[in-house]
C-alpha cells in the first residue's frame, strides 16, 4: 500500500472527520467521466438512470448506482490510489458499499440539508468512509460540500421529527454545535473529499452558471455490517463488493445504541425524505420491520 495521505492529513481526518485531497485523479480522466455523465443524462428516458429535479424535470439531481451504469465508474471506485487512501482511514479489508453521483445543475441543484450518512445506514461500527470525487471545480457559489468540523465526535445526532426519521437535523447550532466550525470544502475538479459517516454535512442550491457534479463511492471495513435492512438501505447489499483484502469472519461491534432510520413511508433517496415528498405523494408504504408491530415513535436502534 502506498501512503497517498500524509500523516498530517490522516491526523486531520481523525480530528475533524474529513480531509480534502488534491491530485488523486488527473484532468484527463475527470474529463472522460464528465463525458460519460453527459451521455447518461442524454439518454432517451432520464428516469431509467437518474432522479429528476422537482424544479425542472428535464434535469437530474442524482444518477443511481453509477458503477453499474458504466465501467469507468467501477474502475475509479477500485482505483489503487483511491483504495490506498481509504485503507489509511478504515483498514486493509475494504468493501465498496454503494455508489451515487450527485448532480447540481446550474441555477437549480436541490439543497441537501444537514445530516450524517450513518443515520441512513447504521452499521455495527463506524469504520466507513465516503469519497466525494469532484467532477467540476467546487466553490461556495456552485454549492460545494459544507461540513461541521469535529461533529463526528459528537455521536449520532437526532434526525427525527414527529417520531419519524426525516433524514436531517435542523441546524448545527440546534444540536449543540458551533456555526464557527462550518467549513466550505472548496476544491478543484479531481480533488477528493473523504468524510467520516458521523460527520455533519450539507450543500446548498447551485447559484452559479456551471455544474457541480460529484461521484461518491462509499466504503466500509469488512467487519462492519449493516444493522438496518429497511427498503432504502437493503437495496445496497446485493451489490456490496469486497475490493481489497479479505472478507471478515467476525463482526466488530461498537458499544452503544444506534437509532434506526424508521421513516413514515418508503423513500428512494435522501432528497425525498428530507423534503417530505415520500409521504406527500400519497404512497405510505411501511419502511421496515417495526411498522407492523410497534409504534415507530418508540423504535430504538440495536444495542451493541
């Protein structure tokens, strides 16, 4: 394994829950990825590959499972240099959990409210990391990632309203975190932002005339297994793939309790549950095994 991240970058990640790294992917490769994205979004039926923007249905806000849409994404997700960096953060046995590609079109771009990824996908331990690969230069104006530095050290925060999972917290200040800890992760195309699963993060509407696209392969240690298999989480498991090291014969558990993401109705994306469109569209299907037997207001995560 090569040391892609410096000791200071690893230390920064441990202390702050994120780090921004330049130079892992060059401009030529990123240009090829953008061309593939353009091709996917120009397909005859956008709904086959992406979730549309509510504000403009002709534009996409997320491409589903891009590693299954084009082999270039699969190659990047298993790039040796990227995996070297991931290994430095979560260990040598690595599972590719899922992939997604968020698209923020010019002057549109859905808001992503403050949240922690672990709230959506609780596991037996927190050795997970998402690699956000910027496909465009990312600035505050075109809605770069925003994070609350050090928030991963405050545990899993409340993501509920009215007794149901809503996939967001109201604001960092309302959960006891200082606004002064908010960092705009501005970086050039080809840069990678590594984020801890308990890091509080968000992104705003794209106010610029240029795209802000980001490819996100997410990884977990091989001994970290899901503890929630509701519809929005379970669909990742059939395609989860060991990409480095060995499969684990044991499960490593961190002591404590994790609140389970039991929502009022099924949802397909973070956007839907944060906006409330998963219940406003008239579809109120159960989300997970609690709904038929228990009051979801009392549902608490598994004890480790």
